[in-house]
């Protein structure tokens, strides 16, 4: 019963975050949205911080699963780099709902310690994976700059998708990311004289 209830509550929290925002998402509102009592919500998540941290953990887990699936198919370092970047823009992950919820939680990470730690953990893992792969593709002096550029690109596409009136499709985000990757790798491997 626990996994079912947790999924139900996280689904309700996601809907409220998207519709009402961070401040107006309450334990009582989540309970009402899920059709359960506030006591039931508090049984599974002792407070709003725990519920929202777990909500973000599920989003991060979905991103990690998507990326790992792409990595399993990668046959060379360039394909691995593509998987690391475009895994964040899979059709089933980069949805308007997910983008909106991610944006709300990411924008409020300073309010919740567990949320901040989770996002920092995701960033550290992304940095480590990118650096490991870039070592095989670019000169050592370019790794830090390339890593920062790729992280800025991926974060920026998530923000753009959340803030643009028409959003940004997963397909378009992947195309932008691949164009950037191709240009950056080409430039790093063949620097101008």
C-alpha cells in the first residue's frame, strides 16, 4: 500500500505545484487533491519539506533512468556525451508538467535543506559524468569550460521551457543541445590557429 499511496500523494503534489506554485502547495491541499485525510499525508511524509523533497527525488530518478537507458546504447564517447545531455530531454521526461514542477522546486531549493542537497547531488553527478566523458573528446584544459557550458545549456533549456509562453518541446531541446555539442566538440578538437 505504501508505494501506491506515495505515488498518489506525489502526483497530487505535482499537480498543485504546477497549478498553485510553491507557497500555496500545502499538506492539506495535497490531501484534498489526493482524496485523503491530512493525517494520511503526514503518515507518509511528516511535513511539506519531506513531501517536496521526495517529489523532486522522483523527478531526478526519472531523469537518471532516462539517461542510463541512453547510455546503455552509447557505443563511443561522443554517443555517451549525447546520451548524458539529451537524456534530460526525453519525450517522457521533458513534459510541460515536469518542467513546471522542476522549475518551481528548483527555484525554491533554498527553502528546503533536503531539496537543496538533492539538487546539488544531481549536479555533482552530472559534472562527474560529463568530465569523465569529455576527457576522451577534448584537450584537458578545455574540460572544465566544456562542462560548465553543457550544464548552463541544459539548465537554460529547462528554464526556457518553463518560462516561454509556448514552452519548448523535447524534440526542439534535443536539437538545440546536439547543435551546441557538435559546435563545441568540433571547436575543441580543431582550435583556430
